[in-house]
């Protein structure tokens, strides 16, 4: 893996980690159960994407 590709993966990991954290925080604060469930699904999806990028390393 080139250094440029590594920088891309590291950047993508940072973005996905940020999205996981935001989704988790938001889902905990929402009072609407349906909306909270949807945001939890988003958190799960971002966690899955994070793990895929992590496996590239």
C-alpha cells in the first residue's frame, strides 16, 4: 500500500469513527423511538464500514 493510499484509509477511518460517535450520541438523545432506532442502524452501518477500512491495514 502506498503512503497516499494509507493516508486515505486513515482519513476514512477518522470520518467513520466520527460518524459512529455522532450516531451513538444522537440515538441516545432522541425521544422518538422510531427515529432513534433508525439512527442506531446508521451507527451499525458506520461501524461495519469502519471495520472494513480497518481490515485494509
